[in-house]
C-alpha cells in the first residue's frame, strides 16, 4: 500500500537520523497492522538484524491523537506508571515498546483488581504533587463532557430511548459545576481505562493508549475501576473506603456515580457520532439507563 510505504520511509528516516534505537533499512523490517482504532494507524514493527528480531509499536496519527506524545513527554517518561517504554514521538508518529507476553485483561484475569487499585493510588499521588499548581477548567469540561453530547442525543432521540437521560441534563450540569467550589486537586485521568487498554502478563499490568487523558479530578479512572468489575451504582465498600482515604473526599460514592454517568454519556456520544449502527450502542444505552436511574435515586 502507498500509505504503508510512506510510513516505512518515515521510520527509515528516523533511524538514519538516530532518533530511534533501531537500525532500519528499506528491506529489513515489516509493518504488521494492528486494528486498534479509527484515529491512528497502529503497526507492530518487526525488525530483522543479524539473525535477531526486534519488535516495537508505531502509531501514525490521523487526528488529535497526536496529543499522546505530549502526555508521554510531560508525564510518563520519568515515572513508573506501568506504561510502555517511550522511544520517540512527534506530530506524525509515536514509537513505544512492544509488550511481549502481555494480553488484554478479561474475565479470566479479574485477579488483577488489587494491582489496578495500587496503580490508581500511585497515579493519584504522583499527579497530586505534579499538578499541584494546576486547576481543572470546569466550564470547558462541562461543554465537551455534557452539553455537546446532550445536544447530539436530542438529534437521535427518535431512534433511541434517551428521554430519561435528557431529563437529568440540567441536574447533571449543576452537580458537575458545583465541584468548582470544592477545592479538589487536579489529577491526570487516563480517561479510557477500558479492558482493552489494561494489559497483564501474569505478574504486572501495563496501561496503554493515553490519547484521551485529561486534566480532571482523577474520578474518571476511579469510576472506571468499578465499571471494569460491573459495579454500576452499587460499589464494593472496601475499595470505596480506600479511595475515600486516598482522596479525602467524604461523598466519593456520589462522585463515582456522577463520573460513571458522565463517562457513559461521552462513550455513547462517541458511538453516535462515529458509527450509529455499532453494536456497542445498545450495551451503552443499557448502562446509561441504569446509571440515570441510580443518579435520580441518589438525588432524592
């Protein structure tokens, strides 16, 4: 393919300029496409040098996902947050470690829960200090997290049952904006902590795909922690208490529910904008209805 040849030439040029730790020529490596998303072309790069094979991952950007390079450069290259090793990044490409023997978590690896909780603790404490002088832009967040998706929902309300969610729009925005006066710290949320972005090799986890990360309150990742274990609206008390101690937030259960709901609104909006026939829409709608009902009960 012409596009693949462009990518190969780009990698050869980076090698010739010694910007990546791999010796590449026109003939000694292959690109193996990884169908990981719609906004990047991701390849496993297989390099053959002196009868040895080397592998790394190259993500070639089509849109705003290039911000993942900025996240790596600013936060992930000098700390142990269980991320792939960063080799190089610019406006065209992100080159990172290939994680041998790591697999996406599933029902058979639910025993990683404590490891994922420990990661949440380390991440929260790291950014609590790293971002101590930064503030969350609640007004900006409110627009792209809630107002824009809700406007999009109204366009599709004749196709999908979104009435229950639309009815709590004002209350959701009010609850979210009330956090402006709470003095909560700014924490970097990965913001896409789904199973496919959590890898496990039997000993440790790795967290990949940081393109969606956002300066927020750390609550998106905590909310996703419970969603991974199918806890929606009702949460494991032991972990809730530990998160309460970590964050010093007394009403953390309400915030977990709020951010689970906001995240599901964002997720459903993504599918409505990118693939209105996607099977994921129905499962997202079911979760959204359950969360909206729990939210209304919590507000009574």
